[in-house]
C-alpha cells in the first residue's frame, strides 16, 4: 500500500511540473519555466509527501508563478483570446491525497496513512494577484477608444 501511494505521487509530480510550466508559457515565455530540481526533493516516505508538496506549492511554486505571470503580463500583455486560469485548479482536480474534511478538494485515489488528517490550504492565485484584471481592463479601454476613432 505504501509503495502504491508513493508511486501515485511520483507519477503525479511530473504532471504538476508540466502544468506549472504550461501556465508560465501562457502568460510569460519559456525562458522562465522551471526545471525539475524543485520536485527532486520529494521524500520517499509516503507519510511525508503531502506536507512536502503543500509546502512546495505554498512557499515556492505559487510565489514563483505570481512573479512570473506578473512579469509576463507587464512585458508581453495578454495574448489574444487568453482567459484567466487559476493554476491551482489542476492541483485541485488531480490532488492525489485523500482528505477527511468535506471542504477538501481532489481526487480521492490514495488513502493517507492517517484518515484523521485534513488538507492544509493551498495558495490560490487570483487574477488580481498578478494584475491580469488590470491588463484586460486597459486593453478593453484601448480597444474601445480605437474603435471610436
């Protein structure tokens, strides 16, 4: 059972890495994507993987995404047709740990060793956090002004 838990997490982490880099490329460029180094610290003890990932997301990945997206929006603007996508949505939909609280998100495919554990909150990245709403507003105003000219 423990090996199955660990295997599931190990198979999930590259998907998270690809997702994070895809988000970066949507709002910035491939020059600021992440290598796999952050994910190599995953503990081999299944009892520790959830806390490790939550800390990785909250203290490394989410802050980096906020800065990379904000920088990309400032440098490149919003690509035509781009809608805001909260990077946490994929994590919520594919989260591999089981949580005992009713407000916990995720696919309940892997049982945690202690069913009494609850999922700590993961940092959500809102469009306001990165300035997406301001960029869209500016481009809408500019488009309206140019249409009136």
